[in-house]
């Protein structure tokens, strides 16, 4: 048997220690990480089992018309955790979550990361909120706040969540959106979304006044297509008198592609879940979008594979009937990189 000199054995031993320390130390790995994956997902009615008398949530509570049990609740959490596992995002915007408790439950359902949570209770009648989960080893939170969205007639709806943080010391603004749906009729909903678009544009313009090249991500369920008027006007910044640079909708290259979408309505694919970026993320600074990184988490298990609703997202509920899937929306992601 060949014998190695003692100094050789010591060098190899020290190298293994150093390598093991680097691999097992998440802080060191986070500091060397040059890419930032940002995702968004509409989790479709992630409710707890309690009937809150101040919210219209009784159908999801014990004794409600959906006949939810603890086993059904556990299945919903397990399936949500599976989505988070497949995304493995550094930052995840999420909507249709009832409260912070459910976000903590969701975080526990995904064991590979321990997310920090940004959440504010919104005045939505059903109690569903937007929130942001982020890996604090990768993204440093500076500030966050809800942008209150009062619709015409002072009707309450979901707040928009504004988060500002640092990735490799580079400021990044993230807005998590869930715009008013077409519930009650599309014609009535369009003005509501127009008001939401104007509200968001004013907030964006205030940021861009101070920093015209600010790095901004708008993520969410906008309940409109990339080609619809309220999205187009927001992107073009037409409502302000200031010379703001237009935004870019990362979903645009996917428009019109057969069998491509995040949501299906009456057999038609829709791209209502979107990621929109400021011009500052296009080659104007150290933090940039990776071209072509937009993706839809469109694995076969996330769509129904047979029957009348084949190709539809495999949702958890169909009315009061339990399907046991994931959500009626598919998750989306993009990736940023730091060039320094």
C-alpha cells in the first residue's frame, strides 16, 4: 500500500475542510450567487380552517359548504409546497392567501428554504391578500409597504405590496399585484383595473423621478392580457406628464403561441399572470434581466390531462367539488443577474 507524506495528508485534509465549509455555509454561497430568481404564483384560495366573521371565508372553514376537513387542508398545503419546490425561487410573489398564518404554513410546507415574509392584511372582502416570500440570505429587505387600492365608489380590494431591497447592494423595487377580476362582469371590471393601473403608475413615476434608471419588477395576476389597454397604458407611462421610460412586458414574446398561457378561460389560453420590468433592468446598470429567462411552470402534473377540461390548469377546487390539484393558475418566473 502506497504511503503519502504527512504534509500531503494535512494539505488534503485542510482542503476538504475548506471545501466543506464553503458548500455547507449558506451565507458564503449567497454572497457568491450572481443570479436572482423571481417568481409569482396565484395559489388559488389558500385559506385557513377558521371562519372569520369579518371576512367572506366561511366556505373554506370547517362546517362550510365545501366540507373542508383537516385532510383536505393538509393536501392543499402539501401541493402548494410541491409548487414551491419546483420553483425554488429566491423571491416569490404570491396572491390569494388569507393571512400571515397561511404564509407561515406555506413556508413550513417547503423544507428546502426558510423564507422571510412580507405581508399586510388588506381590506379585500374575501380576505385574500398579496405577499412576498424572500430568501434573506440572498435578498436584503430595506423597506416594504402596502399600496392601498380604493376602487371607484370607495370599493375595497387587494393592496399592492411594494418591497424595496438589495441584491449585491443593488436596489431593487418589487410590486406584487392582484388586480380586480372580471367577477360581476368584464365591462364593470375594466374601469376598476384602469383605476388600479393609474394608481400604480403614479407610484412608479414618483420612484422614477428620483432615479430614472431604477430597477423595478411588477409581478402579479393582472386579470388582463398583455395586449389589453390598462396594461399597455401602464407600460407606456402615457398618463403622466413626465418623460418616464416605458416598461417592458416579459410576456410579450409568448402572446399568441398555441397552448401557451398561465390560465384558461372557456377553452382559451390567457397570459394574465405577468412579469413587467423597468427599462433600468435592460443593460443600464449592474443588475439586468437575463434575456429569455421568462418561463411558465408548465409541467404535465399542473394541467388536467383528460376529459372536458384537458389542458386546463389542474386546480384544487371546481366549485364545491374537490379535484385535489394545485391551482387554476400556473406560476411564472424570470431571472436577474448581477454583472460585477
